[in-house]
């Protein structure tokens, strides 16, 4: 894995969308940052504070209503991101975009120390 995620290969994303009554957990892959930038180049900016996640074949990923949910490293069980945005749900050509917790660590620590 790249972008400071220390060998991260798989993550869990939780949610259920806007109509689910049960929490769902899916295993998704972290997508190469440059690939994700290319996916969205004509629609929206993907910057260095973002992590893209999904599966190559599609069918898995965060959906509308999952915003704010955690993206968790499958091996360490540590949260590495927060579901942020995307276009559609689990499309094979448009991965979900998550805010990187590492990119906001100073802010998080500042809020927690208040």
C-alpha cells in the first residue's frame, strides 16, 4: 500500500446505506491513489488527504447514508479513514472516497485534548 498506510492491503468498511436496518461490514481494497485521481479527474478532485477503497469487480463499497462511517485496517483493526463521498454504490469504475485519519491527526488530537 502507498500513501503512508504501511502495507495496508484490505480494509473493512461499515454502513448499511440510507435504508438498511442492520449494520453491514464489507472487506474492500485500498486503491492506488493515482488510479483514483484518474477515476474522478472529470468529476471531482481527489487530493492527498483522501483514501479510495473498493473492489475491482464492483458490488462492494460504501453507499449513500454511510458517510461518517469508519474505514478500518483489516489486520490491525485501526481506523484509517472515514467514509466521505462517491458516485453510486460499489461501482467497478468508481471507488468510494474516504477522508484519511492520518491527514487530520493534528486536528483530531486537538479536539480530543479540549
